[in-house]
C-alpha cells in the first residue's frame, strides 16, 4: 500500500476519535466508556501515534 494511504487513514481515524466523545455524551456512561475503550485500542494500533501503519496490519 502507498504511504499516502496510511497517512490519510490515520487522519480519518484521528478525526473520528476527536468527534466520537462529544457524540457519546448525550447517550450516557455506557457509550462514553465504549469510546474510551476504542481510544485505547486505536492508540495501541498506532503506538500512541508514533507509527503511520497500524500494528494490526504489520502482523500480516
């Protein structure tokens, strides 16, 4: 895959992360916890944004 693909994917995922918590607020604690777990997982994929290509892809 071209490097530009990975950079763009990271941008979209990051933008989604930023908007997901405000989205979850009206739905209560359950959705807020779900978004926080998702943040943790995504940060792990990208080694806290030190990587451009996620770890789950590099396994293959």
